[in-house]
């Protein structure tokens, strides 16, 4: 995108983003707030906020951008990257596969039915649990601190921290995730103790952010691992390529193909109603709207991103 195109786009965003947010916000009525993690059920169902950030750190934001939320499954993108940085591709992909599942994100079906019994990809729960075991550190606390420091660096926000209420809520009700983890332990995927691995997993899912933090993290991915604001490489380009490929194929749960056709951008959603996406080489985008559709994605958020992609021809396809 040349300077004139950027200037035109930025002006349109400044002029119309609030209007587009209001139009998409009515779609919060089409969804329901996640309740299987009890603490998430307290989220307001009728909010929608978005922040878009350019390579110089300028932002356009609209809606409920002051609302704080936990990363949930969005954290899986960045723990995957950190595990790759710690271990390399060969080790990581001996523990998880590279393919979509076609099953629910918390399914254990293919762990038993399909050899070699490893998770199909790192963005489903089983895969993310396996990835959590690969983060360097001698104890769960050391691993969690490495993750937290990495996320703080990506967001350029040293105040990022774990929401302890969400962590406890996840830990207290995570019966299926414990089942997945014990199955992985039985299959030889986990080398660490189950409770230790799950502690790390619940912690990184419970890191609290806002839309600006999310857009800042997305901006680094949009620029292939370089923070364009500080002109600093934070992630090897190859590992960003891997992460964005998974975001295209698996990032929006079982609606990833539909999202690719209607929006056409790499993205990752979380059951807090958050979506991280980007326009490669241009913008980082962070969004939250807790009302979810039956696939686990934000109803209003997906609608808004479809509108923006169509308006500015952002689709990569």
C-alpha cells in the first residue's frame, strides 16, 4: 500500500468506523456469552470494540475499547511461536500435527482414532496443551513468567498480567481439558506432569488485555515478526509464517473456511469474544464482543470484520 492509499483508508476509518461498529453491534443479539467457564458468563453481551493500528503506532478505535478481557485461545498463537523459538520445528511437530480437524476445539476423538495419537494442530485445546508443555522453564511458574514476558514485549505493555478469577474458574471446571491432558500423557505426548502443564495452559489463556494490546500484538505478525514501531525483530519470520498459516486454516474453529472466504485475513478468535487479525504488511487489528455464535466466534465481531474487508478489499484471496 502506498502513502496515498494509506491516507485515504485511514481517513475513511476515522470517518466511518464508529458508524460501522454501531451497525454491527446489533448482531450481538444473535449470540450468547460463553458460560462453560463460569467467570466468562459475567461478560456483557452487548458490547463491541475494535482497535486498528498502523506501522507508526497510530490507532483508529471505536466502540467499547476500554473493556478488558482474557486472551483465551488467542494466546495459543503466541505460545506456539514461543515453543518454536525454544525448540525448533522438528521437536514441536513431533508433538502436534499441521492439519484442521473438522471436530470441536475440545474434542478428543481423533487422539484415539488416528495414529500416531498426537493433536491434529496446535490451536485446538489438545494441541495447545501439548505446546504448553514445550515452553522452556524448570517449573510451571518459570514457564508462565516466560510467556507473560513474551506477551508483554509483543504488546509493548509491561502491565499485562493474569486475571486470577478467570484462571481459577478455568482450573476448577476444566474436566475435559484434564481428560485431554491425561490422554496426551498416556500417548507419550507430554513429558511433564499433567497438573503442571495445565497450570501453564490456564495461565496463558487467562492473560488480560484490551483491544489496543491485541492490535499491537497483531501488528508484529502483520510485519512478519518485526515490531515496525520500534524497528525491532521479535520473532523469526519463518515462525510467523507458520503461525499465520494455522490462523488461516484453524484460527476460527470450525468456521475457519467460511471466515477465509468472507473476510480473507489470518485470524484467531477466543471464547472471551476476542478476535486478533491483521492486514499483512499494513495493520494490526484487535476486537472484542463477547456474544458468540455456535462455532464459538464473536457474532458482531465477524460481521464487522466482513464489512471492513469488503469496504477496503483486504481479502488476500
